[in-house]
C-alpha cells in the first residue's frame, strides 16, 4: 500500500499497541552486543523476501500525481525504481501486505542514481497508520536519520548524523532490528545506532523516499527487501 506525507492531517488509531511514554532517545549500547544480535538475526525465519525480479507481491507500479509529489514507480530489471518530482517537500512510501510485526529484522539494498544530496531513502517501519510510523533513511552526503510521525507531528529520534558506512553513488544496505522496545540500526552491515523505549511496538515495514524542496527530482532504486522474525515471534 502506498502513502505520502507532507502536512499531515490529524488522525488517530487504536488498532495498534503503543507505549505510554512521552520521550525516547538514542542511547549508547555495547557495540559487540549489537553485532552479535545482527549475526543471530541471519538465522531468523524469513517471512517475506523480494528480489524484484517480478512484481508478484503487488507493489505500486505506475505513474502517479498527488498534491505534493508526482512521478513513476516501476518494478523492472530486478529492481524497484522510484522516479520522483517534488511539488513540495514530501515523504513517499510503499509497504507490502504482510502481517503486522513486533519483533523483526528488515533489510533492503537501496541507491540514489540522480538528484540532490539531501534526498533521502530507506525504510519505513512500525507503521501503524498514516499518522503513526517511524522511518530510517540515508542521504548522499553520508548522513542518516530516524524520525517518528505521531499524531501529525514529526519527532527527531536520531538527528542527521554522519556515517562513514554510507557509500555515496553506490548501493547501500539498510537494516533494522526491533526487539520489544529496543531498535538497532545498521548500514552496510555496520552497527550505527541504538534507540531504547520505542513508542510504537507493532506495525508494518516497507520502503520510503523523500525530497525537501519544490522542483527537486530524483531517481531511487530498491532491491533485495527481506523481513525475518525470531524463533519465539508471536508467543
């Protein structure tokens, strides 16, 4: 299912569990612990995988025009291409119809072939509704960030942060591990940050891009999107 966000309309959702706390932030965590968890996640059960050789999973695949963005998305040649033009600054996302998740590992290979260096691309996760979700993105100037949209308001969870793990002009692999209230973020298999006390505890995962300024254009491509769950998931 696709979606886009600019100025967000007020909306509420009680269909998904949230955690009743007011703040969350990035914390220091033992790097070896994060690396061990990443290695363990390689053996978790794969519940969804898409190499985009076909569009059997029913991703959006057409030209489109909305209030804030227009362009075309297409599954072709083993990738999922997003050709975007900003009418205003926007966030645009798509996610597959798979089960709502709590504990999970998600990864994707992503790249930006043209466009401004502050264009962003990556993963939407713990998506509960169009007004409650997180995203994790990188930019071509080697920065990453995590944002939460909650009741129509954006909250910076991890501000734009430089990372040598990001490879401009090349394919980058982004990955997230969510375990209970803990979130771990990885770029090209390198651990980059941890967030404790997640406000959203269940939701969907998918792909996301964004451009900041009117008239900005960019092309992004995604490949090898995969979701795994730990052995005790759902218990």
